[in-house]
C-alpha cells in the first residue's frame, strides 16, 4: 500500500493560509499515514490531528495579530518582539484548552521539527515527545532574535525553519510514497538572504552556538533546495503542492484580522478548487 504524507511549511502570520487548508481536510475527513510540520505549521498540524478546528481558526485569524502578541507590548511583557509564552500558555492552553492527548491515544504518526542549538541542526520529535504544556511546540516556533530560546527536555530549541522551512526531506526519509505539501508563499515569492543587521545580531546573540549562525546564513539556499525537491515530486505525480493562488499582504510577524481572515478563506477555497485533483491523488 502507498504511504501518504502531509507536509506543512511554517510562516508565522501567513500560517492562516495553512489553517484554512487544514480546515478543509477536516471537513472532508481526510487523514494521512505520516504528518510533519515546522514552526506555525507544526502548531496547526497538531490542531488538525486532534480535530480542533476552532483553536486553529482563532489562533490563526485572531490571536496571531493581537496587539499583545507582537511588538512593543510583547517586548514590555516578555522581553522579546513576539510574545510566545502568551501564544502558547494564554491563547492555546487557557483560552482554547488545547490538548494533544488524542495524538498519543490514537498513535498518530507525526513529527515536528525544532532546531537544537547543542547539536547544531534541526531535529524531529515524534508524538511521544509532545508535552501537555506545549513547550516543544513553542520551541518549534521560537524565531531567532525575536524570541527566547526554549529549554525542553534538556535541549535548547529554536524554530526548525532555520534549516527545514518545508520538511519534505523528512517525509521522504520516513518512506512516504506520495505527499500533500502545503506552503504559505505564492508562486512568485523570492526568499532573500538574511540582512546584514540580522546576521550581525545572530553572530553576537548566539556566539556560543556558531552552527546556528552558519545555518541561518544559507537559509535561503535550503529553502530553494526544498522547493526544487517538491517541484520534482510534482512532475513525477508523487506530490500535490498547495500554495496561495493570490497574494494577500501580511508579514511573518504582522497583519490584521481582515488579512488573516482572507488568508484563511483563501486556503479553504484553494483546496476546494482543487478538490477533484486532491481526491484523485489520494484515491478517494
């Protein structure tokens, strides 16, 4: 039997697009043999796997753009540009009561990626590593400079997207035959190298972890390598790649409810417009 994998990119506020796509999958009761996600993609993946569409919607459309989440208020409250503790402890745990128990109970094959500073690489953590306090998921999203390093299970974590923005390689390593890949940038998106100021800050903030600085400097090259792998799989009819069919302007960090709602709706609509293709690909 063929093994189908679901692969999700991160993207911060752009993750509202992914949330809309996953809502469509939930509405059509579509599941996969293997599931992997990075950064915000890991968070929405877990919401999808436990069937919590409401948490996925509220987080992507509303909570991600609240004034307390990003910017001056976040800096005053948590000391960093993005208030990740608020996102995970207040929004997902207290407001949404998000529980990941179903993933373990149903033995769902899932992995989320986080960059382990001690090891100098992105590593993938399975369902048994998911914790009730969501610390692992917070680590998968912890953007360099903009957030605190997350200590989890004796390791120090940052966003797995430092090297694996689209974790297609991990799905391939796990023996998938076919892939549904959801990414958050339109087709004409250009990923540029990190700016000199970001490279300078990385070098000084993470001076005890030289590998993360090196990896960040070639991040754009890794991204294009992953896109190239996906394109080749699509050509071989081994993958369906879902990405925004139009450009809705938001940044990784900021947007407003109007734009996040538009992204969420676009994700759902893009899935619906490719419904026949998706069903045929999955053998539905």
